């Protein structure tokens, strides 16, 4: 931030801009034409609104014209697995040859196939391989990203993944939110002994990772090829005892009632949801649980059934979008493309897509009071775009119109 002649920090006023505040219940996109925005020396939004209404208190602050560009909240990728070893390009070929995701997983592929490469990778290796993926997302205006464990499946390897995730946040100007996902798959050494895996790794590992300050939320995979609702309830109980919020991969391949279970525990989000039933929708609506839709996985796996968007809308369940960046089912490193997919594949509106990558994604991480909309007092995590209309951010395919990214006012 600039300083006065006495050396004290002052803020900055951005002028000649259009604000898509994404505040719900206002104009579409919360749009403010001929706007201005004051960023305080603390990196927070001191004021925002119509330029004609800019308070005189900010007249002495340095100002900068954005030449009519659109300003939105910084994008939030609320579901990723970007820390991992290796890739699964061969499985991509197998799926194109007719094998299903479930068949590949049961034959020893899928999540478990990434485990060996992740276990063999050092922390430095994991950071180095994740940085290009992270940099691509940052280059599209992402200011907050969630990163899960789940490919180590031992206590030491899961902790190494989360340690690497924390390092990514220190090495780049981005907020990293971590999720403990040891309940992602049963490793081969515990095949047929899932309860022993929970007793030896999932639960004590969560305690250890939490004690080390590495866990912001707890996640799991509730599916026929992973874990049952009753097994996931054990993890949720431990998370509750530790005071940690929960999330859940649910109803991606079948309806096991995972989303309903997660909602009963007050989950921040339930993610995927292609096979979500009305009882799950109703439970999520009652609990305020966010539906995180992941069109990259839907597209890559060529799923035959889309999430019940109309039912979610009718029940007023908040809808977020994310890349689900992972080596198997969604090797996607573009949140802008995820927004386009949300519109073309799931029939979300462009406004729902932008809200899904800002306001609702922040809600899915428990950060709605801090980021996700442009409002006085919130952190100045912003994206400045070379577009004429907000809908362009969803409309274009393979084109990045980012002009400038602002993280904490910088």
C-alpha cells in the first residue's frame, strides 16, 4: 500500500470500473455501473459503490483507473485434489475403450493407483508437481483454493500431503484451505478390512493432523467403491469432537444417502450429487449445506445422469462449482472452464455459475463472512477482467480474460 509523507500506510481507490459484487438479492450479479472501490491499508474493502457516492474521506487516497473493466470477487475453487503423485492418463484411455470408472477401481486402478506414486513422492516433489496446476488456477483469478489429502492412506503420507498443501499457500499469494480425506479409499494392505483401516489410520491420523494444525475440514468418499454412511458417521463423530467442519463426496455413482447423513451433521457441503434423491435435497435445504457440483468429473467420466439442479433450485439449496482437479476423474485446472461446463452440461445460468465460483464456493468453505462477495469489511480478494459483460466469464471456452488479480489488496 502507498504511504503518506510521515510513513503511515494509506489505502488505494480504484475508479472507472464496473462492480459485480455478487451480493444476493440485489441487481443481477450485484452489478454496480460507474463504480469505485476503496481498499484500506489492512487489505480489506473500506468502501464500494457508485463513484458519485464515494465519501470525501477517501479523496486524499491515491487512485487508479481501471478503464471501465469488470471487477468481481476473486474466484474460489472449493474442491480440489491438486497435491498428488503421478497421473492416470492410461486409465483415461481405458475408459475411452469402454471400461467404467467403477470397473477400473475394482481392478486396482482409480484412487488406489495414485497412492503408490504419492507415497513415493517427497514433500518437495509434491509441491513441485502441484505448483504448475496451482499457478494455472491463480492465473485465472483464483484467490482461495481447497486442497484435500486422500492419496497417501497412511498417517505419515496423509500428513505429508497436507504439509505440502500448506507450503503451497506460503509459496504463492493464495489462501489454501485443507481437508483431511483419509476416508477416500481402502489401501491394498487393508483390503477387506475397512474398519481396521479406520481404527489404525483414518481416526488417529485425523487427531494427529489436527494437533499439527494441518486440518481445516474433514471429508470422505461415501460410495459403493469406498465407504458406507455408517462408516462415514465414525469420521463425522470424530470431526465433531475436534470442532472441525465436515464435507462429503456423495451420490456420485449411486444414492447411498451420504448427502442426507452429511446434512444431519451440519456439513458445509456435499459434493458431486449426480444421484441425489429428493430426501437428500430436503435434508441439505434444512441444514444449509451447499451443493458443490463438479462438471469436470461428470464430463471426464461421461456420466449418464446429471445432478438434480431443478430440485436443488426449488429447495433453495446453494449451488457451488469447482474443478475437482485430480489425476483420475477430473484433470481440470480451469475454473473458468468449470463454469462453462456448469452452464452447458448442467444448465446453470451464467449468474449461477459466477456465484458458484465466488459467493457459494466461499460458503462451501465456511468463509462467506470473509470472501466471495464485494462488500465493505471483507478481504480485498478481487479479479479484474477484460470483458464487457459478466456472462462472458461463463460464455467463452479456453480463453482467459483476466487483466489483474488482487489478493489481500496487493
